[in-house]
């Protein structure tokens, strides 16, 4: 009898331990969050098409879980003191609602993309590209949403990466090859995967704060792309979590740019 009681006690203890572990794991589980930084400056040509493609990538990633969100920040200008501003934030649809199924998830995705497209088309072009500040604030926003070293959060930056506001970054891009010539505090991206896309999409022109257009980079400068990669990699604490893509993803036929009728 004593052996039976002992086994029962041990079994109950094991069950309670497992339940406690599960509660602790769920409580401390960090939901993946997604952020998009969009460059609407005159030097960057694509705009809404790139944003559509990046939003669709976030929607379809395997990391999406309940309470995952995607936030879209637009690079600022004089009117925002160069600070980025939030265009939209959405909860990402999942297919965990058994009664609704995949069709309902698809419909909610289409509605999200349609709403984002409408908001994007109303955004005006700017004459400056405070990219460094946009990336810094996007990372800070992800941190505020509990992104940490184990969170699997992602940041997408749609830009040609030709910074023209942050003086120290401009100096690195256009000055001597010595990266230490213009020190700047690195952005802590631990636990945040960053993808820079759109490096190849540039008009080659920019405008100063007075609106005067000028050529931004020398035509045919084959080393410029490498320079951009080297400089922006040096601005992050974990460059191993950084990827560069010459073009941002294009929206697929999956998208329907009109609100669905329920």
C-alpha cells in the first residue's frame, strides 16, 4: 500500500511539475513581431509595390503566431523632425480558428493588404532619407513589443540605403574607406533579423531640403553597392543577422486590392 501511495504522490508531483513548466513557458514565450521601414524619398522609385510584397512576405512566414503583428513605419522629413511615423499596425491573421479555416484567413489577409495599399497610395514623396533613424526607431519599437534574443522578430527595410541626414553615416558612405573615421553607436539588433532590400532600385537623383535635385551617386560606380553593404553592416551589433536583397519582393496574384465582401 505504501508503494502505491508513493507512486501516486510521485505521479502527481510529476504532473504538477509539467503543468508548472508549461505555464512558465507560455508566460515567457515571446510572440514573433514584424516591422517594415519604407523609404518614400525621391531617390527610391518603387514605393507601394515593394511595401505590398514585404507585407505579403510577413503574412506568409511560418513564424506568424497568435498576437503577431506587422507595423509599417515611413521615413520622416522636416515635418516630423526626421523621425519616422507609423503608417499602420495590423494583427496578422492565423488559421487557428477551426470553424473559419483557411478561406477565412485568406480573406482577412486580403482585407489587410487592401487597407495597406489604400494608406500607401496617400503617402507623399519626401526629399530626405533619414534611414539610420528609421532603423533605430523600428528596432526600439520591436523591443517595446518584447522582442529579445529568442524572439525571432524580423525587420524589413525598403530603401536604396543612401542616407542623407545622419552626418556620421553620410561620412562613412561618401568619405574615406576607414570606417572608424566617423564613429556612430551601433544599433543593437540581437534577436532581430534585418533584411535590407531595394538597393538596386534608385533613380540616381535626390533633392536637398530646398527641393533642388542633384545626382546622388556616380553612374556606373561598381563599388558603391559593396560600400553600402559594408557601412550598414558596421552599424549593427549583429551583422550576421543581416541580409541584403537587391530587389524587394513583388506582390503576387494572391492580393486583391479591394475590400472583400463577407
